[in-house]
C-alpha cells in the first residue's frame, strides 16, 4: 500500500494544484491509480498543509510540489489563547472530504482511507517550529492548550471521514520524530490516542504515520492504540519489526525520493525484494513507501514496485 496520489498526473493530466484544491480532480487521480494498481487500500492525498490552512495559515502552492505552509498564525505561546478552532469544512478540508466521498462511492473492492495531520505536527505548522520547541520547555501549559485545540479539530475531521462511509484514516505525525520518547508520549501520543479512541472501532481503523527517526518511539506509537503503524525510510525496518505487537499491522518503508523517484526500475525492484525478504518472519507487515510518493515519479518505477511484490508472492 504505497502512499501515492500526486504522480497520477501522468495518468490523468491533472496538475498538482488542481489535485490539492478540487475534490473531483483528486478523486480522478485516486481512481486512476486504483484501476492501474491492486493496492491493499486507497486513500485521499497526503497534504500536511490542509488543516493548518483551515486555522488561517498561509499556504504556498506549486505546480511541481505538494503545498507547504509559508505563513504561521502564531509567533509564540502568547498567541495560543486567541487561536480559534475552525469548523470542519473550512478551507480545503471540504475538498478532501469531497474526494473521500467520491472515492467511497466509486471503489468498493478495497478499503478507502482518509487522511489528516497529527496534533503535534499541526501545532508545529500553526506556530513557528523553533518557538514551539522552546515552548515545550518554558510554556508547557500553553502547549497543552494548543494541542487541545488541534486535537478537537482533528477528531471532528476524522469523524467526518467516518460519517462519509470511509474505512479508516491515516494520521501523519512526522514532527513527533523530533521528540525524545518521554516527550513524544506527553506531547503527541496521548493526543493521538484520544483521536483513536474517538473514531476507531470494528469498521474504522487508524493508521499512525511517522516518517522520522522513530526506532525509540515504537512503544509510544503502539500505545496510541492505532491499528496500523506506518514508518518512513529514516529507520531500518529490521529494528522496527521486533517491537511491533502481533495484533497490529506495520507498514513501510521504501524510500519515495531516493528510490522511487530517482532510481531505476531495477533498483526499485531490488529494494522491494530485499525489504520483503527481511520481513518474511512478520505476517503483520504490509509493503509501503516511507512517505508519500512525490510528483514527477516515473510510473515505470511504481510499476516496478508492484511487479517486484507480485514476483515475490508468486503472482504472474
């Protein structure tokens, strides 16, 4: 289950800006990939600027890259009290929800997942990152107040995906990779756990993604209760796998840039085969990418990813 939406422009002719601003266009990209590849699930685009924009952040759009936050709504902890929690549907969240609804209506042969940012990573986009890290030391109550507001919004957003009939959500919390284990537990995992508790049940699953250096954070990530844990290529999956509870899925972690975008199809196949061989002892492992596949990735390389998986599994 690679994390992929942006490269579908090669199949559809839809540009990145249209894909991230128009739910119908995003749906067309997702549907095109679903027809071409038999992935375990399909998902809405991974765009970590959407929720911050709903809070009022400025966003930079590009025809060649995913959007990025370029204007914060808070300079420091002193601005947290005045921050207003937006309604779900504000900004482009309405378009991402629309994309999820359209995918759910059109695709019934596999699970459909929404996506959102994690609480600590959202906080890091609302406030200057250096100011937030300093506030973890000097203004702890204020940071918790900010995380409360972020979590309130993200729970409502996840509930909207669930109400639209989706099967789960990928929660991307990469900034938690900057934290030591005890701080990850306090400032990220406890808040993610509240989101999990609010929406996860037999029919709706949460997958927690962290593409940082998470080897020492696996216990904290697992403690959130998320049914799946998704890891980036900053870690060696051989170090991660022994830490995963047997009742959880874990996913990862082919390098989306160095391998999928920049290497040859032969290199992609070698990397996929090696990872599958390394993970043979773990039936709860799911092959994926370390993060979202960037725009401009050759379709031949994504083809090679799935072809190597099929060869390994003995599928013609």
